[in-house]
C-alpha cells in the first residue's frame, strides 16, 4: 500500500531562498499554462507537452523534468473542471521526480533541483519514517507551510501485512458522545473533542464578526483571515491526532488478540440524515470517515481484516434473544430489551450486534469483504438478530 511520509527540511537562508524561488516560478508557470490550456481547450498531456514544453523552458527557465511535472500538474487540475482556467497559489506544493531532480544523499540530506542549481538540504526523520523509508519511490512534494516550515512529502510503497486468519471480531460502534465503543468494553469519549470544537467554533464566530465590522469600515482584515485559518488548522490537527490515537489502540488490541475489526459503515448516513440548526456544527465536526480510513490502513499494514457492517438496527435489537424494536431504546443512550429485560448502554449493545454480524471463519482481505459476506453483514432491516441468524453469518456467541 502507498503511504506518505512527512520530512521536515532544515535549509539555511540561502537554501530557503532557492527553494522559494523554484516554488514561486513553478506556480507562476502553472497558472500561465492553465490559461493557455483553457483557451485552447486542450486537456491531453501528450499534446500539451508538445506545445508547451519549450515555451516553459524558455519563458520561465524551468529545469527539464520540472517543466514536465508542471505540465502534468496543470493537465490534472484542468481535467477536474474544464469550465474555468485553474489558478495556482504562489506557494502551493510542487512535485519532484525521485532520482531526477531530487535524490537522497545519506540518512539526513536530500539534493533538490532549484533555479540556481542543486542544493543539498538537511532533514529530520523519526523512527517511524526510518522503518519505511527504504520503500520510497515515484515522486515527492515540496511544501512551504504557512508558518514558514519546509516539508518534503515522500511517497513510499509499503508491503501489506500477512493476512491473519481470525475466528472472532471486535465490534466497534462509532458515535458523537462516545467516538468509539468496542465489544470488549473500551470507550473513547468524545468530551474533549466536543470541547475543542466548541472552543474553536466560538473563536471563529468572534473573528468573523470582527472581519465583518472591519469590512464595513472599509478595511481589509488580513490578520483576521489568517487567524481564522490558524484556528481551523488547529481544530483539524486535534481531530486528526485523536483519530490516530484511537485507531492505533484498536488495531494494536486486535493484533494482540488475533481478532479482526468490525466497524459501522456510516458513509451514507450524513447524506440522508437531517439535523436541526444547533446540531449541524457538532455533526459536521464528527470525523468518523477519517477514523475509518486510519483504522483501515493501519490494519492493512498488520494484516488484520476489517469488515464494514451496515448500521441499521444495530442499536434496536439484542443479539441474545433476537428481539428488535424501537421500544428497546427508551432513551438515546440506553438500551432495554422489552422481551428479556436486558439493560445496557446503547453503544455496548450495538457493539455486540456489530460483532455478531461480522462474517468470520472466511477468507478476507484487510479492508475488503466478499460480496456475499457483505450482504450477510448488512442484515436486512426487517430481520431480527436471532441466534440462528447469528450462526448463519458465523457470529461467535
């Protein structure tokens, strides 16, 4: 599977100026070429390269491979929307081809082609990167972050882990109050995530009001816009770090116990679910898709199978007696079976149903499920979770 490793570059002043010059020249050339491609309505890379290669070399003095990368970047952006000419930010990330205009010189230095010539820049690499760096190939992206930090995003092709045969699954229910709850009883509370979202939402609201007042006074609130961007980035980093911690813990638990992971497939839920205005900001900040991606790629590296289970009726039925009804949910947080009087939290009950629905004792690939097993894992809406049904899908009692 392909991963992206982030290396921090440590250029001196002269090297930073050389890197900034190639970034600005590349994006200037890309914006010019995008306008030409839009005017000529040409989105074919081969044809565009024949027409624009020498013009880029002469007009912008780009190195040979950098000019080719610029053409590919423009064609890719133009193909996404042919109704307008794309523009590129002056400091947008630019690609470099490995072993052509970028090469690694030892364990802590990289040679990068710039307009004045090649510069050899030091970089930092952690233990996680060192273990996977031998699989680097393809291209790397040079990024100038808003705070002035230079990053190099390197693509690596890491082999998948050996797929483990499993006989049981860990059911994982996703939610807002509790971000993740497992059938083993582990709970990852969403209290900190919600507090972070509320704090940054209030800060953005204050900044937007200040920007509106400044615009009414005829001022250009650049500093306020920058503060809004910093606030959004901080909130996104907090969500990403939280999801990384949850996914790492759950995959490590599954690896240590020799079990697979069964997750709710909540992908279409946001499109078909409507929320009241006070709930919209909270639901929009619920990054369950990112958590699922993190779990899937970490599980793929270790060979742990991941099964997606349709979430419908997972919190309304009880897998032991097979009774499912809306009356089993007297409150959103509580499950109480009206037939056998079993009472538990709604998340804990849902995790057991997810676990029982997950197909086991079958050949699988991490992150994918055969179609016939997917249908079983989906569980028809009118179907009750009876013991026979659990046995039909291979569930473990």
